[in-house]
C-alpha cells in the first residue's frame, strides 16, 4: 500500500510541457555544465501554440561559471534572440527558481551575477508582452537535451526542424 501511494504521489507531481495560449510562444531555456571540458552549453527552444518548433538554439561557451550564472546567461541569450527576431507574446520558462526570483523581484548583487541579472531584467522589460516563469525540470526536457547536445558541436546551432536530440521528446509531448 505504501509503494502504491508513493507511485501515485510521484505521478501527480510530474509535470509535462504544455503549449502556450493561442497567439503566444513559449521559450524554454536550460544550461548544462561540462566541468571536465571547462565549458557550459545552452539550450533554447521556441514553440508556438500549435506545438510547432519555431526556432531552437544550441551553443557552447568556453568557460565555467556557477550554475546560476549559467542559467542567467542562457535566459539572456534567449531574450536577445527573441528581441532580434521581433517576437512578441513570449513566455520564457526556466527550471531555475533562483533566476526567476532574482529577475522578477529585482534582487541584485554587486558582482558578475548582478550584472547578468540586471541585463536580463532590462531585456525582459524592453517588451511588455514578455513573461518569465518557473517550471519543473520534467517540463523542460527539450531545452535540457539541447543544452546537453551542445558539447557535440564546436559552434552555435540554429534548428528550424527538431534535431534528433529532441525529436522524440517533442513527439511524446504532442500526444
């Protein structure tokens, strides 16, 4: 009976990616640290309300930062891409609760992290239709896989069709 309850509780806390409202775009972001290689990777995925991939990005950076700094850099990259593409009504989702709290609650530090947070805040506020939210890690698998796959490429990649590393996840989410 205890095992049955435990399994039911795990299923109820599992969260899956959900499509945005009509005429909105969701942008999932995540990073991956590759400490042995002295690098970190970024995964960014823009999808529309029909669950179609608009743009996906996978990039590698040649330095190591803290996990929080890595997540903030990833969000900053996503915001810059959205602005560069003139995208409106975008919900940015990250599984880093600290980043969401720091950016939305105007928490600042007098260091590199503080500068990155300030940049993200400015970029987020530059378009009034941009929203930043926290999601559970299970709902952020596409961005996570893109970030993990970034180590396989020497230069940034832009995808307009789902690459192999996320194709099956997107298909599963559409069911």
